[in-house]
């Protein structure tokens, strides 16, 4: 007979099926399935901050050094600002600013740091767009591939130069989250086992803590009685002139220990 179900044969064709695995456990353990987080979210990608806000009144990159705009009318200058151009220009502006923070020189566009900074700016910009359009699957696929590519680059830089790797993470506000070697199973059966072990460990720790506190509460009285008994033994041995088994140093050591215990308990209170 299976240990999962118990079948009782009753008169006639009626059979009662009892499912033991469906019984509620007596241990107060409740497991709730964790919320699944999309791989494109900042919590999974490691981006600690989002895309920074941009002043849309700034001119586009191609006309930053144009001197004619300084003397032009307000309406003309507004036509050459980020506000009048597509959002792609704003993305290019953010990518240029982020690359400028980690570039080795003004023309550096191929180093590992510049590539990672450029990808980070694109990822954070696309994450903001993905929040506004959660059903855009093509965007999510492209964003996922871009995040995995940046993670690969971070792993390469970590092997090449660990100090520069740490500096880059601090500079870009990133957390390196590589792909785990083993993906743990998320299920009620495995989670209940872990929660049960944790519950048993908490009970054991609580009992040990209570017993330790009980012993510490009796430690002062025990040390006082010990000092009195040692003094009595030392006095009797001196009067009877027999070999001494207790020395004054032992009494002084016990007295110091008593004072330390009293100070420790006074600080806790």
C-alpha cells in the first residue's frame, strides 16, 4: 500500500481516499512563492541608479560649439535643443556623458571601460522605456541580450584587471551579478524543508540563549559563595597547619572575575 494514499475498502463499491500529504502541518511555517523578477529589471541587471534626468534646453551634440547660436534668436536656438530633436539624440547625449567619465583619453571609444559605460547608458535608457511599454517583447529581448553582453565584458575585465574592475563598478554604480553555475529549484517541497530546518535551528538557539541567560543570572551568587568557601578552606588549613590547597591568588582571581561579571550585567541593564 502506498504511503501517499490510504485506500479503505468498504462494503459495496464505495472507497474512501485519504491524502496524507494534503494535511496541514503542525509546525507554524508558511511559504509564499516568491515574485518572479524579469531579467531586464534593475534588480536583476545590477544597475543601482536609473537614467539621469537631462536638461532638454541644451543644444544637441553636433551644435554645442556653434558660435552662431549664441547670437541667434530664442526661437532659432530652441530648434537646435534636445527638446526639438528625437529622443535618440538625448540617448546619444547620455551615452557620451557616461563614456566621458571613464575614458582613458578624449578619443577613447574601444577600451573595455568605454564599451561598458556605453552599454550601461543604453541599458538604463531602455529600462525606463520598458517600464512605460511592458508588452514590447522585441525591446525586452534586445535589452536582455545587451545586459548579458555587458556582464560578459565585466567578467573579462575582472580577469584582466581587478582593480580597474572595482573602480569601474564604483564609478558607474553597478553591481556585478554573473550567471550562477547552478540555478536553485524554486518549489514548495524544497522551501518547506529549508524553512523547517531553519525553524528547528531557531528553537535550538532560543533554548540555548535562555539557558545561557539563566546561568549568567546565577553567576554572581555562585562566585560569591565560591569566594566564601575558598576563604573558609584557607582559614581552616592555616589553623590546622596542613598543606594548603587554596592560595590567596585564587581568591583574588575569583574576586576580579566577580567584579567583571557585575560590570557586564550592569552595562546590559
